C-alpha cells in the first residue's frame, strides 16, 4: 500500500480539544462482537456469507414457496402424487433439502431470520475472503436434487458485491482462510458437512491472533501468527508442559481484554474519517505511515489528542514519557485501556472479553482440574485442519503440516506432535518412511 508522504497518516479530523472527543466508544471494524452481545446463529451467518460469495440473494422467496414450486415441477415430470409425498418427507419434512447443495443455505439468509450480529459476523468472513466469488458449487447430485437446484436457480435474484471495508489486519491468516475456502468450494458436499466447523475454527483463530497482534502495532509491519498452543482433547495437560501453560488459554484470556479498548481507539484514528480513503486500516499500518510520513506536526496533533481524550474521559493517570509521534500514539492507546480501570466504565473491557470467550472460543477451551483451562482441538477439527492444509496435494511432510497449522494460528508442542502422528496412524492417513519426522507424510481423508 503506497501513501503520499505529505498526507496525514491518521484522521485529519482527530480532535485536539476535549469537547470534540466522542463520549461513546464506537467499534465498527475488524471485529463483529459488541458489548452485551448475544450469540449469533451459524446458519444465518453461512447463508449471509454465501449471498456475497455467489452474488445471489433469496429475496422474499421462502422455503414454503420453494416446496410448492418443486411439487409443481415434479407433478409435471412424474405425475405421481404418491412419489411426491415420499420426496416431501425425505427432503422437506426432514430438512435434508439443505444438505443437497450449498446454494440451498441461502434460505437461511432471510432478513427476518438474521440479527445484526449475524450480519456483522458474516461481514467479518466476507472481508477475510476479499471479494472472492464462486459462480456455482457444481455439486454432484442425483436427478432429483439437480431438479431442486434448477428450481431454486430460477428464483434467485442477482446480489450486489458488498465493497471491501477494511485492509486485512492479519494478511497471513486472511490468505490462508481464502485459500481454504476455495479448496472447500471445489468439494461442496464436504463444505456443507464442515461449514460450521470451518467458520468456527477461523472465528477463534482470527479472534485470538488479532488480540495477540494488537500490541505489536509499533513495528509498522504485517503481523505473523503468534505462538498459541493447543493439545488434543484426550491429552493430559501437566504443569510441566510450559508452552501449554505460558502460551495457551491464560495468554488469550488476558489478551482478549485489550480488543475493545484498542479497536475503539483505532476507530477514532482511522484515516478514512474526513479523508479521501475509503478503507479502514490496521494500527500497524497507521504506525508505518507515521514512520514514513514527512507531514509536519504529527507529534503535536497526537499529543493534543491524547490530552483531550484524557480530559474527556476524566482520567487521573500520568502519561508516559514521549518524544515522538509514535510515543504519543502509544499514550493514546494506553489511555484507551486506562479508561476501563476506574469510574463508570470500570470492568467493561473484562466483561467484553468474557463475552468474546463465550461466543468465539467456547469449543476450544476445556477445564483440566489443577492444570486449569487449556486450549484443545477435537478430532473433527484436526481432520478438517489436516485436509485444508494438505489441500490439493496428495500428501504433505509432517513438519510442513505443522508449519501450515502455525500459519493458521494453531501451535502444538513436541508431545502433541507425537499424539498427532499416533492419531493419523490410527485413521490410516499417514506414511512413515522412518522414525524421523522428515520421513512422515500425511494424506487427506477426502
């Protein structure tokens, strides 16, 4: 991303007087969860995401109207009411119609069935896909299911491409998610069976890696995956396993607390506020622009903003010593977190973090008695992740597999590596040429 070095790298409307500082902390980018949020509906999220990917929408067409149209088509083709009764029971009463092709999941995107959080979560995934389009999923189906899809396709309306709203905060993870979705889109039946697990996995790794990457804004560099250690759900989590203890659940539990303060401050700083830009940018990008900028008075403007923010929030805290624009940006971010340590906003950041944990992280956390809580992957997630990583290849060296896991935010220690190899051997998708890791190859299960 190039930038005119004489254009301000943050909002040209950044307030320098307290009466112009917003009294409410607003979060509208990079993360979909708001304060006092309720859990979202995965079916609705999937339907909304598919609307964007297919550039199609269901409009006011309902599943009941679809059933009636299918009835009419099959009456014309078969002329046997009794046979339709069998189809109706099989596909509509038992809801198996939604398993016939991904396009059927568009019915889940009806506006009256979707909440605002469903829409925001779907938007998060759409941003990670970066305008990826799938013309159709080309599902291999039987004659009956092809007829169902034909009826649906005639009723679908053209959807518009929702514009990209953000520069990716985590480019490495974004690239992996996009590649993995493309892989699954070529295998529509597998996509349907694993859609929720796939999105759930990335919702968590995105949340975790975002929270771990936020403090590194000062480098001005694109974040890479930070170590975050998981174990298999059947493993013991002894205290001697230092990676699990130091870089596992406790790490993200603490890092989730910074998401709301830092992202709401980022919202105030966005260059697109009052500027010519349309895309929102990460904190590390603002830092890079400050470092590259020849614009004068950046330090003074950020200093005045920090003091104005402190006054507006009524904070009685000392700011850190500062002699550069980056130092004053650091002070602003420090104040963003400090506002939740006292006064009427006290504890809101921790409450928000607790909400994130319940909504985004629950499937990946287990309590292990004296060892406390740990991050786990069950066998379903491991098989899915393995298939995604091996991808279009026939097989992959085990060490390469582990590296690709890490690019997706999943780290394991040596003990879990051995457990993974044992697991792969049990399900029969491993080739062991010797006892060394380099000679172990892992295949897909699909």
